[in-house]
């Protein structure tokens, strides 16, 4: 399976730079081609009003506080996959 991992801060910074350079479609293809996009650290740091960089076609992101139980399950899954 084609998977791409990026932090939210990196994703927003890359999209901001792509918009400034006039090539947002090229950067968006990087994030929309994989079957699975893992966007880590969502909600850890403020986006500083840069939500406009996330296009409507990507969809609405809803974030909640990290659930300890889910974190533990992901940790166990990570150990299993190693």
C-alpha cells in the first residue's frame, strides 16, 4: 500500500510555500496520490490562521484531544509491525 507520512506543521508549511511559488497543484498531488496519508501532530501546535491553505477538496479535519487508550493501541500495533 502506498503510504505518506507528514506532520501537520510540515504539511501547512509546504502548502504555504507552494501557494507562494504558484504551484499548489503539484504539492497537493504529493498528498493526494497515496492510498493512506498519515498526518501526525494534528492539534499539537496552532496553525496560526493558516487553515485557508487546506483546500476544501481535502475535507474537513476534526481534531480531539489524544485518547490514552487509542495511543496505547497504536503503540502496541507499532511494536507488532516492527
